[in-house]
């Protein structure tokens, strides 16, 4: 039985971190082939345990539905046999990716003959704190394994049963490949004091990555004493420029908003040039079932648009709700996005290359797009395989966080007997 006193929680976290540190050292010197084999074996164990995982997930889903959680929340949590297979395939795809460790990032030969190389190495021990999506644990475990890092997973209480099975399958595959199972560990308690202890584990944890809503990310940002890689909310914009093709715009907006409303790359705000309002009904025709909240001009252009308030411009809905803001040209669109975007992903739809070029240059978000759905903001769609999240900060990593972003570097210096004068 777990000791749930403050001292007991701190001791639990310390033990997890020490085991992770030991495992990370063994992993850092293991062969690329062993890591890939572990991923393939873990994928097979997930497949073998599909029925068990779906049953555990169904119990998680029943609890959150009884608690009155939104449909988007339930969708993020739900696992079907098809989704489990997709998780297993993602593990196998990561196994096929190039290994990120040992890459020479830069090399220079000094006048005295010293050869200085900057080489990619693991970060070490990573804490991953996430909410309702249980597949995040599998993605994080696989990416950390491939990049030579040990990871401690702390999923939301809503997905506790699902996470237990997923981590068990990962550990079985890792151990079967001859690597330490402690490379991937699960926090054995949902007590929030364990999160605080992890965030304060200076010298034991090298990086904490939160993935979830604004409340979770803010908590990590405000309480962490260890380095963090933040994934803020996805208040993503799609801007319909005066030179947009209306049919193309309608198709892009429909996909960007409704393909999956609960993902962070979903468009939450449509920004439209006043000259394009005549085409707003065509765009809205594709948004069946979506609640629309707009300014006065958008309401006048189509009676299906309800009234928006100031809060709507900065809201990540994660459900079938879309705000609509009318602007007078590119300058005003850029200003609106700069004011309200969460710096995640923003897009322009236009056939004007000059306008597109300026938008791509001026919008200060992790991902900026031209004539494409914001839902492409995903590591897999960028050719990176699975990713842990979309980093919206400016330090270390930005945009999809995949294998390369889970490494740091060290300098190696080779000489022939040089001494410094």
C-alpha cells in the first residue's frame, strides 16, 4: 500500500526518478537495433492486449460520461480496436525513423588543429504530464525510448485504467528486447501532490512536458522548478483573404474546424475579409452542426451566425463552435491574430502569393500555413512520426516535438596533444 503522506509521496517520486535515471544510462548506450526491436515488440503486445485495453477504456469512458464531460472530451479519451491499431502502427513507424542520437550537428577545425564537433545526445529523464488522451502515453514512451530518454508518465485520472494497460504493454516489449522496463514508468497515483513533487525534482528530472488544457499548462509553468517544454492551448485561426478561392476556402475551413474538433490544431476562429462576406454562406454550408458566433458584419451576412463576445476571440473551444471575425484587409487580420492567437497554428487562404508570403513571415506562431487545413499541424503529417505535442514557446523546440526535439547536444573535442598558451 502506498504511503500517501507528503514524505511518502516525495519518496515515491524520488524512487521513480532514480530508477528512470539508471534506465536512461543503460538506454543511452544501447544499440539502435535494440531500441527498434523494443518498439516493434511493444506494438505487438498492444495488439495482443487490444481486447483488454478496449474494455479498460470503456470503463474510463463510462465514468467521464457519468460525470457529464463534453463529447469532445469523451472522443479524446475513447479507444476503439481501430484506434489501438493506429497506436501500434505509430510505434512501428517510429521504429523506422532515423535515429536522432550521435548526429554531428556542426563541426569545425580550429587553427591549432583541434576538431570541435557538436553531437546530439539524450536529454535524460523526462516527465510527461497529460490529460485525457491515453494514446499520448504510448507516443511519449516510444519517442523517449527511440531518443534515448527515460520517461515518467502521469496521465489524467480519467484515463487511469487505459494508461495502466498501455504502459504494461510498452514495458513488456521493452523488457523482451533486453532493455530495462523502467525506461517507461507510470506514476502509480493520481494524487496531485505527486505532480508537485515531480515538478520540484531538481537534479532528478531533466525536463517536464505538459500536454493538456490551459489549466494544466499554467500549473506546470507556475510551479515547476525543473525545465519545462510548454504546449499552450490551440486557439488556431484560418484567415480568408480577399484573393481566396471561395470553394477552396470552404473545403479548408470545413476540414480545419470539423475533422476532429477536440484536437489542438482545430481552427477555432475564422477571420474573413469584408470583401469575402458574400461567400460566407458557402463556407457555412459546410459547417453543419457547428455553432457560429460572429461580429455584426458576419451576422448580417448569414442569419445562421449568432453573436460573439470579446471572450470568443481568445477561446479554444475544442468542440463544434467557431468564432467569425470580419476584417478590412491583411493588416487588420494580422493585428487580430497577433492579439488573440495562442501562437500554435494559423493559416491564410489566398491565391495572392505576396499576401501569403507576408502572412507566413509576419505571423509569430509555431506553425503558419498557406492554403491548407490547420489540422495538418501534427508530427506525423510533417514526416516526423508521432509527436508529444506542439511546443508554442521559443526555446529549445518549437512546433511538433518529435525525436530530434527530444535530444540536446554536447561538444566533443579531438586533439593531437595541443596545450593552451
